[in-house]
């Protein structure tokens, strides 16, 4: 015979059950809400609340939008959009001759000691992305060595920016397509600044052509010599000084994923840069050296008027989702993130900075 529940204890449990039936004031039970939608037997806690929330379009919205914008010395920065004045230059070019003048973070980058005590070597550091990286690194606490092709006002001005941040700056002119020069550069940095923690392979050469027959053997070889061979020489020379926590950051390009046919030589080298980065990251992981790359989209640097027609320069970046090219300072944050010690598990990565253009 099946045991039946003993109902005699129900009466003994009545006081406890009564407490459950009569909840504390302001407590809403979903089941009671379904049974008593009018709320005759409960207090509506929402009626006790005071609506202090601001609605969209309130007076503070404009101030919030301004606070989100990058700030310069004169307030929020508005990055320029094409059309730009038609202009050309002879390579390597100068940022001082560009209209509008590129923004490298001179008035906007504020450091937070993210690279305090580190020593960095930045190739192509006199202008463009390299200059923006040098300024950001100095304001984040790093001493910076800058490599560039030949003596120029651009390089001296970049050095002044680094020194104004209270950091040391070593200027190293010369052609990085020469492997001996690459090795000499690394030795100078170690001897004169006291070591090397971050190597940024950023220098590049590009030229546009309308047809394959227009690309000379010399142009093809020089593009590879500067864009990929020098990267190999520098990484190999720097490795003994980077072991145990140093890092290498290479500049690739959206052209490594979406090659522009008029930049065939350049795009081909940038594909090699990305593969070199990923392979080297695996090679050097057991030496505690991280290797990553940044893949920019269109960036307003002297390479642009130095390698495109004036008409093409005037519309540069207009075909990207943001309808404009990046300013060099907008790339600097990626290089700082990859260099800082807190990114200790980031290696073999490609950071795309492409203004909304997908890069898979």
C-alpha cells in the first residue's frame, strides 16, 4: 500500500505559510501580477520612483559628443576630408610641404607612462606614421632612435618633439636596403641609448604604375630591398637585445589583403611583411619576443604626393567608409598598445586600421 502524505502537519505550518502569503511592502511577485493585473492588492513600486533620466537629445548630448572627439590644443579635432589641393612631391617627400599638413599628435597625444623606461628604434621615423609613433612613444616614456633616408628638417623636427617630452632621441640617417647599415643602426642604438626593447619596422618605398611593363627591374628590387629585406636584416641584428620581453612591430598594409594593381611591387612586399610577421612570431615565442604588425588603410603621409598623380592625391581616401584618409596620429595607438608590456600575450597579430574597410 502506497504511503500517503500526512496532512496533519499543515495546520502546524500555517504561521510560516502566512509569512509567504503576505510579502513585504514593495515586493512584486510575477505570479500575482498575472493574477492581479490592476494591482489592487499591492503597492506599485514604480510609482515611488522619480524619473531623473535624461532623454536623447538633451542639453548634455552635444558636450558628450565633444568629449568623445580627439582633443587638440584648440579643442576637438576635425580631420580633413577630400578633395585636397592637387599636389605632388619627389620621394621621400616632406610633411611640411603637404596641404593640409598631417597631424602626428603634436598637440593631441597625451602620454600615460605606458612605455616608461623603454628604448625604441623606429625606421621611417622622420615623417608619416613613424613620426607619429616616435612622438607617442616619447610621451609614453620611451627613448627613441629614428632611422630615415637622408638629413632633413622633418627628422630634426621629430627629434625636437621627442626631446620636448623629456626623452632622448638618436637620429640615424642612411639607406636601410644596405644590410651593413641595418646592423650598424642596431649597434648604435644599443651603445648610445643603452639597449633596445622595441623595434618598429615602418620605413617603406612605393611607386604607382599603370602597366607591368612600366615597372623596371631596379624599381622592383628596390621596393623589396627596403620593404622586406631590411626588415629581415634589422630583426636578425636586434634579436639578441630583444630576448626576454622585447617586441617587434612591422607595418603591413591593407594592400597585403586587397592589393592595388597600380602598387603591384609595394602590395606584394606588404603581403610578404604579413607572412614574415606571423612566421617570425612563432619562431621567437620561446625567446619571449613578441612580433606583430599593423595594417593601415589610406594614411595622409608624404608617400602619397610622392607616388600618385595630383588628381589621385586630391581624392585620396574618399572611397573608404569614413570618406577620408587617416591622419598619422590615428595609427599611433595601435603601435603603443602592441609595444606596452601589458600586451604580453599578443603575438602574431595583425591590427587593421582601415577606417571601416574590412580586412579578413
